[in-house]
């Protein structure tokens, strides 16, 4: 069964995950860490999805 994990997280959990993904990307960029391009793309895609869902979730909560 394929579940949408983003819908299982609270807003606080999403914000923590977003912060962690941003820190990871900044660290890789700052330290010029060698990383698989596919992995970096996946992290960026995941960050975009989390930001989108967080925005939608926040708008509905208001």
C-alpha cells in the first residue's frame, strides 16, 4: 500500500523536516560535499513538496 507520508505529519513535524533538509543542502553546498546528483535532486524535490504541503496546510488552518 502506498500512503502519502506528508499527510501523516503534523505542521510542526513538517517544519522540522523542512529545516533539516535546508540545513543538509546548505551544509553540502558550503562544504562542497560530493554527493550523488540524483540524491541532491531528490532532496530538493522533497523540500519543494514539503514547502508546498506546509503552505497548503497553513492556508487551510487559518
